């Protein structure tokens, strides 16, 4: 399996239920991201941290996502802070 993993982490300042509602409303949008094979949503409620693990077809797809409107929407969300992104070869 070739591809690129992306790990995104951030702090959140809303309740877990509010975060899950926001994430659920975006699930269909993530399903349509070009080159994205899958995404796993992760949350650490005790430390107010959340994020995702993504598998992209290639580096170009990963970079297109990070520079695209969906990633910008997540980055600019007022309840999210201290966002980090790290990619890995598969």
C-alpha cells in the first residue's frame, strides 16, 4: 500500500457533543476530498484535544487538501487552536 498519512491535532474549546456534531456535519465533505482514501476521527476529551488520521493516495493529494478550502475552514474554526499537521510515508 503506497500513500501518505496525515496526522492533524488541535485543541478544542467546546463540549465533546458540540465537537461531534460539527464533525458529523463535515463527514460527507471529507468523503469527497480528491485522493483521500479514509479518515479516522480522534478525540481526547480529558485534554480537550482532537484531530484526525488521514490516508491519501499521494503527496500531491495531501498537499492539495492542506491548501484547500476544507482545511482552511477547520483551521479558522474559532473553537480550535494549536493545530499541528505532520505527514508520514506509508
